[in-house]
């Protein structure tokens, strides 16, 4: 362990203890002012129509719905008269959804095809297809198949019951035949992806499946609740964030990259495989296909350079960055790829930086003594 690392641990420990005791030995572990806000969690509305689903009704890693109130707080305090908002690592899209109105242009991007499909369905559809979608989803739910297929062969009796696996692929094939255009196709595939998550024999991602196959209830597609009128100005992309940043401009740029070495493509390979429908070879127990095209630089050793490049090329007025402050863990895969001091140095190149942190949940009562995991956002007012 280097002296630097030891100093950081001691400093964080003293900070943690001092906060715990209500005393502050120094203002901030970042040597920057922190605005600490004490507010309880933000609850997304759970009311939905029968047989329908909302964008946030799914299980996923790293979603920021618990941070929405903090983002709203910063937006209200710092970002006035906003006309556009870019969520460049969008994943589930819960962050943009919160700001999606007729008058605001949302730019939403994720380089995974499955995420892009759902973002396009919820955010990119402007024409109301509800009646046709209801009919088509009824039809897809009524499909029956006894035949083996690509999905049942590879994922049956592992991630899904054999019956569900057969039906999932049969539905995917049928969508190709019945969708009248790309918009309808995205909505139907999105409905399938959400339904698949609900019958998957996993703990929420596809790095592994549970030994006991007890998720056996039959798959059932539902209808997405899409707010068509709010989507008029929006643009959806499936690009590497560092390439896209060179082509767009916006008032607020929200950045929520992966922060450790765990690749999203590794965790969601199965949804990617299903949405793309290319039938790639899959290997090992977890049945993963080749994922070299969906490796994120933000999970690799050059994450800091990627972040520096992104910030240098950002054409915007405000930057909000979510980035975990994971402790130095024994498992290197969990450690944050970009150091706080690098984040601050890089953001300062574009001007003023402030940190907003939640008091709420600043400490965890988990197993480890080193799991202080404050929710926080770096805010940068861009003037150069
Ligand atoms: C931490 S998640 C974002 C979570 C999101 N804010 C939410 O609340 O649902 C990071 C996302 O970035 C995507 N991603 C990773 N590297 C990317 C890159 N280089 N370009 C575009 N998207 C990327 C991943 O697919 C993943 O969906």
C-alpha cells in the first residue's frame, strides 16, 4: 500500500468518524466546499394502469432514482431557463424522464442496443401507437410454441424455464413480422425486455443464474406507458459517449458513467443478445457472447483519459456528474476507476466546481467498516 493510499484511508476514516460524532475536523475530504443536504429518498410514482408498465418498473444496476431529488435540488439552485438536457450514459433513462416535458429537448444516449431500444420506445416515440400496441401485445402473449429454438437451447433450464425460453425467442421472431415500423418494433422489444427481467432466474443481472430454477411463472408482456406529447423535441442515440459529445450541444450535461471495472455489457449480455437477434455463439456457464464491441473505456485503466476527453469536448452550460466514492476494497473490481482529485482537476478546467452530498445515507450500517458511500454529485458551471 502506498503512503498516499494510507493517508487517504486515514483521512476518510477520520472524516467518517467526525461526521458520525457530529464534529468536523475539516470541512471536506475533497478540499472543496461540500453542500450537504438532508432530505429523504425520492419515490418514483408507482401508480400504473393494469397490464401497463412505466420506465422505472425494472430491476437494474446503478440506476439513479434515489439521486433524483439531489439532481432536482441542484437544477433548481443552479440551472435556470433550461431548454435542453443531455443524459449521455442513460441506461434506464429514469433521470431524463424526470425532466421530459414538451418544452425541453432531451438528448438520451447509451451504447448498449437493449438500452437504446427502450430509450427510443419511451423517449423517442411521438406518434400514439397505443391501440395497435395493445392488439399486438395481446397476440404475442397468446403465442404458443413447443419447438426448441436459439434461446431455449442456450438459456433454457438456466436463466429461464424451458417453456419461457421457447416463448421468449418465438415472440422475438414474431415481432420482426408484425411490427409495421421501427417505432413499433422498439416498443414491442422494450415490452419483451421488461417482461424477460420479471421471469429471469437471476438476482437482477445476467452475470450468473441462480442454482434453483424457481422463476417459473409464464412470461407476460405488458404495455409501456409512454408520454408521446413530451417527446417531440427529443433525440436518442446509440453511440460511444466520447464520439457523441463532439456532435451535440445542450444546456445541462448529466454524466453517469460506470465507475468500476464491471462492464454493463457483461452484466446484460443476454438482453443485448435478445434485442439484436443475431444468434451469436455463447460460451461458458454464464452463456455470454463476444462482447468486445461493448467494452466501456470507463471500466478500464484509461477511464481518467476518457473522462478528460469527454469534459474537454463538452459543449454545454452546466455539468452534473454522478460518481461513486467507493472505498479501497479488497476486490479491485469494485474500486472506482477515476480518483476524486482527478475529477476535480478535470472539471476545474471548465471552471467552478461544487460538490453536493446527501446527509441521508452518508453512512451505511453494512458489514464493512469501510463502506461509507455518500450519494453525491459534482456540479460544474461551464464558462470556458
Ligand atoms: C451507471 S449506468 C447509468 C445509469 C442511469 N443514470 C440510470 O439511472 O439508469 C452507465 C451506463 O452507461 C453506459 N455506457 C458505458 N460506457 C459507455 C460509453 N462509452 N458510451 C455510451 N454509453 C456507455 C452503460 O451501458 C450503462 O447503461
